[in-house]
């Protein structure tokens, strides 16, 4: 299963300035770890986000966002954003920043 390499490059640029960012291939796509915690990734052409569960519920009300159901069951705190939802650089940066902030908080020991 291939993933959108251009989207991965855009995410990498959006994460410039974040501490301890590592890109890892997983799930048939790629994930970006922020301070050792998975934050954001690419599955095919979808943006995958790890968010605070409350923020994920809010995000699901936005256009082009759906639950992450990689295993066939929705995963709490994870969503997919279709290409139309991250088309602009501003939209992508907004999503990536939300995920990076949440992951950084997990790395500092804040409650899930």
C-alpha cells in the first residue's frame, strides 16, 4: 500500500520547529512521531491525526473528516482527513499543529 509522499513532505515542513520529530513507516503508510509519541501520518492519500479525544469529536463535525477505522473499528482520538480537508497549506498546518501539540503533551506525561 503506497502513501502520498508529497503529503508526507508537506507534513515534514509543517513540523519544522517541533522538537524530536521522527518519521517512521508503519500501517502501510508513514507516521511522524513528536517527542516519541505518534502525532500525524499519511495512509494512502488521507491525513491521519492523533488528537485529544474531545478535539477528535469536534473535528468529526468538520467537512472531509471521518473516524479512523484502520482495524474496522473506529479508534478513539484518531481521525482521517480526506485530501479536500488539507488542500491549503493553512488547513494542513492547523491539523498538524493540533496533533503535534497533543503528542508533545503526552510526552510530558499529561493525561490522555
